[in-house]
């Protein structure tokens, strides 16, 4: 038997100044199931709440309607109140007769009172249909997964580890370090990238709370916040990690030479290799695609030479499944492949290089030991052209966004070139200079004033070879004249783009990504490191182009968010989620298409029909993932998926009540 | 394969050798060309620059006749091709435009008959092994700078080859034993597509760049697929040489002439003797190698 | 009962001069409901013709609710939610948009005046927009008069 | 192309072969009905039964929905399919009601069926017009199939997807609001709520329809005009973006309600608002109401 | 250098520029003035304004300046600009549309060019094709240039490249009808 109590609040005169509260309370007495109805000055006050509690006891009320201010204001107050009186908090329903009534209709007293009565009638109709709901708790596994071992991933892992949480870093390359390890100097301070990165790499490797899983990839992510079950593929390294001493003899003697990924094709590496000398872990892997032993079954030199006997050709990929409470995605970026630019030679001209290749060319530990020479004939270039916005701000090439770091790194390159080659000329073709960072504009100023970089406002239309030069043709749009530079070397400031498989990873984890495959934050301003999937956070350039300071800052922010989650043994979940009526669900899967959280899945139901065991598919909701929007319920034709607390029945009851 | 053939005005006059060589090689390659009866001028840039509808309607009549015969149209001239393609695209993109054009030309054109560049058609017809048997002479010794011009592969949305670095002509010539050079003026405008020659100094300096680039790339001839380019590159070459007191000596060929040569067709039947920059010495050179290099 | 008879029967008995329309507003919890709260906090006035029904997301609003509302005697229905891109649940309002683009055209097609089913994006900050919206819709519906179409006379008789 | 008599023989031959070789446990086709102008769906399981199969100008039934009879079996079922059956089959596949690999589609090219009601009126010797749904058909042939009966041919498909326009919908749109409503009401005043339209519809495959399920709030007990309209509009919304335009609902309606007028309106609107879409061509495609674009129009917002 | 008063300009030409946008199907506001078009233009060196500046004129409402420029007449229509534009602005089409409009307004940037087109089209209308010797040499031999280029003329005839005899196609006046129909629809032919 439903016994409803109605409590009409005056809110001082805020409500009663316009609405005849006594009349409302009186009218409510006639509504179906209403056993008790009263008005009072301040319902939210201590005596007001006492009044409710007492009425519940005295009149055996089991549904409560409070007509007062907005539920966004005091719903929790009254929920707590009835809970203290021994009722389920979801038995409370509120009628907003202040913000939605008295305050907006001060000159329509009669109309406002009539409206308040309607609103209470609606609330009563709904309250009668409210079901008890329980907040449930989910245990939280105190272990974090960081995907990606670049600077963002390392920073996030260190912060979490220092806060006392165990962290696994999964990195698909043989070493952590990421793109920052390839960079020579960093703007705007020009300090050496390796000098500030490698200590952090060492810290991460040595930290008792951090486990490195290099040469590993994410295979599968199941579960939900606090309880992600992640399957990690540890690729066969062909090296026994616990035996290898990292002496490097194997790498010296390996007969196979292939382009080094780390040196971006500017140098060779062996088939057994570490990507770079300061790699962590500093133990090699065998590249099975190129290793003679794996290709032809012969060779085995590394195995023969290894003093520790660490080479193991029989190693297999291993799958490892672990449970994590939180995931930080820090998978970084890739560089735009400029070979789609026919007008820049489709990547055919050896002396047209990318900014990152330039970093290797000018790096003291790079293929030329830091001597700047052009790839084709090893000559020292005198006239160097840098072209900004290659692959960014270019809709025709599919990327409309500004890559955010190129203006600055081009200014850095220009300065570094002039540092190395005093009699060189550097021309930077730019469209707009974007230097919104601390000390950035000053850095750009120095590249012009101190280093004499020539800035030309215009996009280059064509590069073509003439003898041993590259003719670079552009317009100086400030002069309104076509200009040409006879360049020895052209550096393209290519854009940062999402990892080529970013979408696939996002689908595995269940997070969103934008048209450019960068991961989508939960809110661009107020939740910039969260994702729409609770417990998954973003750090670094996987969310959008970012420079090092921004990546590090975001990594620490993501770590702080993850700490907040991991520091509690369990979390409460909102019980307003959807549920499936398996009897009527036809398993058509339309709801799956609608859910933004991938909270719905199909499962197989086995049942007995006319004596026969049959199987059929029905939808099932993961309550840990469902956020209770209810969009799926509308898509369900048979009404087989419903949102608790906002069922069709409840909403229609309100509609009916409004018309009575 | 059978195609409706649209030679266009140039091919019955300045570009006559293009017409001759096209018809000759088509015979050998088994391509049946049915000349569109009483075809009209495509309107060229004159119509294009005067009235949008006129520019679409003039080629539409030719396409309509071809459509009636159920044939796609083979078009040698890059300019005629560009105009006709524009019509085909416009009709297919908009029902309204289709209706308007049909009303203007007072014929039915549904956009089914496609405008196709001769280069593309020939390129397709030589695919497969059968062509090997047809080759009489390998064009060894030719170092061709393939000059596609600006209209053949633009706009990019409807182009049959890459607008910055097209390959179809290069591949075609490779098949017949010629070398082609990698150069970056393949699709730079020669200035002929429009009346820039009303200001000769403009045309001259554009042409000069093309000749220099071809020379620098090591080419000993230019090859084109457009009678307007041909006119400009061939006839004006001497003029440019005079103007800059230099000598390029780059014979200019239609790709069809070279294909014809390789197929063993007599040079005069291909119109090779009709060039301004004497092409015969180079042709002779190739022919003389015939003994040693016969396919 | 013929159609015309049915229509006649549905003529409300109230005096039309004092008649006030009954407008149902579906408001999403995160934007429009909060926007309506702000309208109150800002003391912006609008006619007492609307009844706001709170839903978590405009994506929860089933077009069938609209038909039911008309059946039961509502004069107009407004569906409100977050602006595209601002949905608390990321994508809910994009589905709302598709559903109600079709629904609105369908209702117009069967003879419902388009003013009687409207949709609008109102953010938590757009108090003024909410005020104007309600004022305008009320004016439009007052001009149209009570809704008779789709009404379920039987239900009304049984329940009153 | 052979005559329909010849094709009937081929149909039987094909069906027999399938059943004999056990490629499928049953074959769904058509057999003669009570009258010369009627046929009925036939579900055959034994080779000798295949002699009952016919393929004539009155094979009006869409067969797709009969596949649901085999929902709980593991056996493969063969089904004859023209364009409309084919689209119906895809509808059921997309709605996960049947597995593609449990269906053996035998493709047919349809010349268009004749109007059985007219046939009854005019008699056997008269020139009988095409059924309305066939007159408007844009996909007469199965677009993909496992077997094909008849002359091999490339399936006829509309050349380019364009937003559809239905003249009868357009003319209705021109009417005044009150006339529209009167027209709508007059149509649904007649509705008996027999649910034949639902039962025959390949897009209606719920285990339990909300109409007739008393545990759900939607279905009112009353059978009055208002509730009839609710039923009509709800059904139109439920098949929105999913209707394959087979026209079976309208054909089957015992009181001749022009049901397709609602469905076509929605189809036309979907085409114009979200881009041309024909349901049931590809079970993998994005359903208009199961997806969205950021750039969808905002005409009413 | 006088300053440009932008406020009134916009209002004055907004409608016309809007129409231009519709006709050409090209939205000049997409352009961010990078100059890639002008840098790649084979005739930019001869122009009074680079193509980029023409687009800029349209953005600001300086329609007259665009219409009176030589640039629109010098454009060779090679579409290099359009192919390379990072914002997918079809500059070549803008040039064409401007030229047609300029002609309608009687702004003829280059008399010779205009005369040539008129004569060319007249020939097409009359004969269905272009045959006259002066036109056969497509542009090279036209008008005053004819004499300058007589050096080529004679060999042309000798090489059998020019027929001196004009003749018409037997099209039952279809081509003439096309011109007429275009005129009926307001075509500026």
C-alpha cells in the first residue's frame, strides 16, 4: 500500500509570497494515495526535517513529496532525511515550486498556485511509482595502468608511484622514452632533451612501485572503473631478460642492417638491437621480420656470441591479464606523413626532411654526431628553408587543426642551425606565428633578432630540384610578390597526428576520439584529463598536439585524478541505471548503437521453450559503465530496456497527472 | 573496344599529326574510333570565360550524340577533354543542371556517356602481354620529358592521374622502351591554354622554364598529349631560343606519334615530318638502332 | 462516432477568454532544467502555462510521450536539452535531434500545428532564452487555442 | 528470360535439389491459393512437396518474415527472394533475428505482381494492373544471393541514391492542418486494431509488442480513435528508418487504411534530412535512428 | 596611399559578393591568405595583383578592385592554385566567375583577349567549329599579333596545318540553337 506524505514549503516568503501554500497542501489531500499533507515555513530546516520524520512514523508514510525549491538544491537533503527515518532515499520526489513557479510568476498568484498544485500532483504520481534503489559499492583495485612510456606516461607513472600506488607502464617499443628521446634541444630554454629525460627514465625503471612492460601492447580491456581487466601482449623479445647483461656484443656482430626507426632512416641498426644507447631497459630485442635466423633458419651468430646465453629464438608472445583500478592513456602522437604532398616531391627528394629528422641530424648522439650535413651529399647546407604547417591547417590534406608546437620548434631549429653554421641563411615560411607560452614569444624574437632568421609570411607552393639545389617557391604575402629560395636543405615542420591505430585502442578501452583520432576529454574545460569512461584518464599528445611542458602538466593532472580514485578501497555507484527486461528483449541490438559508454552488450540466454532448450540473445547492462542517460530506452521498440527512476511508467504517470 | 571519337578543331588543323597518329595507332591496337558525326567545337576557353551555361552546353551536344550511340568519348585534346569532362560532371552532379542543359541543346544527355582522355584509353589498351607482340621497334635512346600540361589531370577530383606527378604517359613510354626523366614541370602550365600569348613575353618566360627544366633533367625530347601545348612548345621553341639567344633543340612529340613509331608505323603517316623543331634526326636515330634492338 | 462529431465533442467547456494553455516541457537535468532554475534565480518572469518534467537527458524523451501528452489534453509540448556538443552524456542530444526532426515533421503531416511540438536547446546559462522561449510559445498556443487533435475523450470522461 | 511457367519449373527443380541434397531443411516459397488470383506462402520440407511451388503474377506475399518460424532451430532454411523479400531478409539479419549463414537465399528477378483485389473485381480475362506496391518498386531483384533462378543478370539498382519524393505524400503535405487531420482521423477511425499490419511486417520482430503487452504502460485498453492514432503513429516511429517499403502492411489491411502514407512520409524525410537511405540493402549499414551526424540539420531548434 | 573605408564597402557589395559565391560555388571566406596559390601560379609574375589578393578583395568587399584587375584576365585557367589550396578554395573558378561578371559590367581588362573570344565564339556559332585561318592558329596569329607571327603562318600552311577554307558543319542549326537558347536564359553571349 502506497502512503504518500506531501510537505509544502513556504521558503520564508520566497514561495508563500506568490503561491498559496495552504491551498496547495489542502488540494494534495485529494490526490490518490496521499495520506498526509501539510505546509510549513522552512521544510529544509531542522524542525522541518523533524516534521517529515515524525509524519513518516505517525502516518506510516512510505513515499514523500516535498514541494519546495529545485531538487538540484535540496534533493540530497531530503533524501538523507527520509533515509534517517528508515525509508529508501529514492522514495522522495520533489516539486519545484520556487525556481520554476513562485519566482517566475510573482504577478500571477492564482496561476502560480494552480501550477504548484499541478506540479505536486505530478510529483505524487511519480512518487507512487518510485522503487527503492540501492547505491552499490564497487571495490577498487589499487593498481594503475599507464599506456605509453613517453614523457607523459613516465611522469604520470612517477606521480602515481610516489603517491604509493603500484603502476604498470605498457610501452610497445623496446624502450621507454618516446619521442622526447629523439629530440635534441627543447624550447624555449634550449636545454638538452636527453639530459632532462633520461634521469626520469631511470627513476621510472628503478622505482619499486613501477613495473615496465616494454615491447608490449594492449590486447583487450574488459571491466569498468576500479576493475579493468586488461590483457597485455608481451611480444617475444627473443632475449631472456633476466639473463641478458646488456653487454651489446650481439648488436656489434649481427650481420643484418636495416633502417633505424629511432634515427628515422638516417642511420642503420642491426636485426638485434636497442633503439638507442640510453634505452631502458637497455637490453636488445630481435626484429624477427629482418633477422636472418627467423627468415632462413640460419645464422645464429648472436646466440653463439652471447656470453650469458640470453638469446632465445623460441620465445613466444605472452598474454598477461591483470586487474587495474585506473588507466592512464598516454600513447602520444605520430608525425604527419608528408609524402602526400606532391608539390613537395612526394618524399622523393633526399634533402627535404622532417623536423624530427633534423633533430637527429643535429643531435650529438645522432647519425652525424651532431654535424649538420644534408642527407644527399653530406655537404654542409648554407641556405636552409623551414616550412611551417605541413600537414596542419590543411583541409585539403585532411588536417584542419593547428599542430601547436611547430612554430616554436621551427624557431628552435632556425636558431640551432645558425648556432652550428654561422654563415648560413635560414628562411622560415609561416602563415601565422603562434607563441602562446611562457617565454615563447621572446624565444621567437631571439630567433629573428639574435640569430637573423628570415621569416616569410606565405605557404610554399612547390619545391623542385635544380642541379644540386632545391628551388622553393612561395609568395611573400606581405609584399604581394612571388619569391624563390635556392635551398640546400628544406625542413618541413610536419604536424603531430594521432597514432595510426589510435582508434583501435580507443575502441578496445571504450573511449571517444575526434575526427582526427585524438582522444576526447570528458569536458573541454572542466574535465580535460578525464574521459567519458570513468576511471580512464588522458595524458599528453594522444588528446591533441602538445609540447613537453603541457604534456607533463597534463600527465600530473591525470595522475592526480587516478590517485583520487585509487586511494579509496571502494566507490559508490549511482543506482539510476538502465536494466533489461529479458523476457521481452528481442536482442535486436539497437540499444548498443545508442549507448555512448559501451555499457550494453548482448549475452546468450538459455531457456526452455516447449520442452526444448533454446538459446537467444538479450541485451545486458554493465552497471559500472552505465551513466543513466536513458537514450537507449527510447530506441527500444518493445520497451524492454528501462531507466530506473525514470521509467516510461513514471514519466507517463507524470504526464497523466498534469492533465487531471 | 569502340569509342566515339571527338578530334576537336585543333586536330583538323594545327594538331593534324595528333589526329593522324591517333587514328593509325588505334587501328593497330584494335580500338575502333567512330568519329562523332558533325561534331561541334567544345567552346574552349572562349565559351568558358564568357558564359557558364554555354560552356557546358557546347560539349553536351557532342556527348549527347555519343550517348545515343551508346559510346564513351575518346578525346585527344586536353582542353576539349577538360571542357567535356566538366559537362559530364555537371550533369551527373545536378539534376537541375541536367535538365537545363538538355533544354538548351534540345537533345537528351543523361551523363551516361563519359568523356575520356585518349592518354588514359591508350594506356589501358596496352595492358597485358598481347602488346609485346605488337612492338616493332623499342624506342631505346629516347629520353623523354613527359609533359602532361595543366588541363589533363585537373581538377583533382575527376583526374585519372595524379595532379602533381602523373605517371600514365611515363608508364606508357616505358612499355615501348623509351626512358623518361623525373622532372617537376609535368603539370606546370605552358601558357597556351589561354590567350597569354597576346602578351608574348609572358608565354616566352613560362616556356623558357619548361625547356630548361627538361634539359636539366637530361631529356632529349618533350612528349605531350595536348595540341595546344604542342603548338606552344614546338612552334614557339625557336622564338624562345632567339629571345634568349640559346639553343634547346628539344623535339616535341605527341605520345601517339611515339607509340605509332614503336608499333612500326611509317613516320610520315604519323605526321612526324610536320614538326617545327625538326624531329626527324632523333626519329632516324631511333630507327637506325632498329637492327640491334628489335623487340 | 464520426470524425467531426469527435472534434465537436472535444471542444473544451471552459470559457475561452480565461483559458490558459497547458504546456509540457521536457527538460534535461544538466542544461535546460538548470537553465530554468537560473531563470527563477534571476527572477525573470514568464507565463504560468508550463509544467516542467525533469529527465536526465533529452535523449530520454520518447516521441511517444508527445503523442500521449496530446491524447491526455496537453496543448503543446516542448523538448529541451543541451546544445549539440554540450550533452552531459556526450551524444544523447544528437539522437534527440534526429528523433524530433522526424517527429515534428510527422506531427505536422497528420495535421498537428507545428507550434504545438517544438524543440530547443537551452543551456544552464540561458535563463533569458528560456524566458523568451516560454513567453513566445505561450503566445503562439494562445493564438491557436486549445488542442483538440489526438485527444482521448474517453480517458478524460473516465478520469474527471 | 523464361516465362513464369518455365521459371516455376526451375523453382521446383532448385527447391527439390536443395531438399534432396539437404543443403537446407526447408524451402520457403509460394503455392497456389484458393483462387486463381491468390497464392500463399509455402514452407516445404520434403522434396516431393516442391511440386506445389508456383511463381506467377500473384506471388504477392513477402516471404522474409516466415524465416522467424525457424528462429529456434539450427537448421539452414532456403528462401526465394526478390528485391522486397531480400530487403526483408536483411531487415531481420540487421535486427539480429536470423543469422545470414542460416539462410540460403535463392535470388529472383521480379516482373512486378498484379493487384489481386482488382483481379477479383475484373475477372480472369481482363487486363489486371500491377499491385500498387509493385508499381512503385525500385528494387525488383535480389541484390545478393547464394543461388539464382532465371536468366543471370546484373541486379537492377537505381543509378544514384537520391532523396526520394513521393507524390502522394507531397500532395498531402499541401493540405491545411485541419484537412490533414481530418484525413488522418478518417483513415484511422476505421482501424480495427487487428494488428495484421504488424504481424506481416518484416520490421516488426519484437518478442512482445508494446501493443498487447499489459505490463508495459503504453497500450491503453480503449479501442477508440485517439488510441488508434497512437498505435498508427507509434508503429510508424518504430519502423522509421527500418521500413523496407514492401507495402505488405497496406496490402494486408482489412479496412484498406493507406498505412504506407505514414511510412513514406518518414522515408522521404529521412532522405532529405539525413541523406538518401534505403533500408534493408546492407545489414551492416548505419540505421538512420541508430546513428547521427554532428552536421545534422537544426531546422526547428 | 589612401586608406580603405571598410565599413561602408561591406554593405555596398555584400549582396553582389554573396551572388558571386553562389554562382562560383566557392566561399572566399575560407581563405586564410597563405599565398600558396600565388606562389604556384605560372602567370603570377605578369599579374597586377597575386590571385591571393583577388580573394582578399572579395573578403573585404572590394569587388570593383577585383573586377578591374588584370589578374582575372591573365589567369590561364590551369587550376594549379585550386589543386594546391590547403583550404580547398577553387580559386580558378573564382577567376572565371569574376571574368564573366567583369565582362557583363563592361570592364574589359584586355581588349585583345576580349576581341579574340568574341570572334572565336562568333565563328563557333556560325560554323559549329573554328576554321578561319586567323583563329586556327588559336591565339598565336590573332589580331595585331598575326603580323608579328607571320613567321609561323606560312610554314603552317605549307605543312598542311591550316585549311584556309571555312566551312560549316551540317547540324541543322543545332549549334546556333544552343547559342539562342543560352541567350534566352539571360546568357551574356
